[in-house]
C-alpha cells in the first residue's frame, strides 16, 4: 500500500511522466534493433532469429557418456513434426503444379488439333472458279 501511495504521489508530482496512464508497461522498445539484426542474419545466410534452426536448436543439449544421444525434447519433436507436415504439403503442391502443367499442355494440343481439323475441313474453292478468275 505504501508503494502504491509513493507511485501515485510521484505521478501527481510529474516525476514519472513517462508512465502516466500505464504504470505497468515498459518504455523500452527494441523492434528496430530486432529488424536490423534479422536483416543482418538473413544477409549472411543465417536464420531470421537464433531459435529457428541451426545447431543450437536442432542438436540435443547433452548426450550420454557412451555417446548415445539424449532423449528428444518437446521443441525438437514439434519442429520435426512441423517439418514433416511442411514436406508433405510441398510434395502435394508440387504434384498439383505438375498435374496442372500436364493438363494445360494437353489442352493446348487439343486446341491445336481442333484448329488443324477446322482448316482441313474448310470448304475449298472450286478449280473451275480459279481457272476463270485467272483467265480474266
């Protein structure tokens, strides 16, 4: 209660004017710094953040003395399942794209054949008409 009274009195006196209205929030923001660090990581071929992939997140924290790996932890199992789902989705979309390209090429071939068939079946001018028009 005494600390609340002190905070209220400091707010009223104007000593803590940056906390007016929200005494529980922090005024330090590091979003611009995070963006700059992300840009640097991406530019140099690293993960966007330090916890996305790499040896610190993918390898186990410890191993047994005889060299066996420790049991996988929850985050490692979750990432492995997410990667499997992502691989399945990539394979599915790749197959859909391949099927779409195949269907499109077959459709283009059918259209081309139809055009050739129309040209072949078009009515032709009679030879007599051609001879008469040439002689005149």
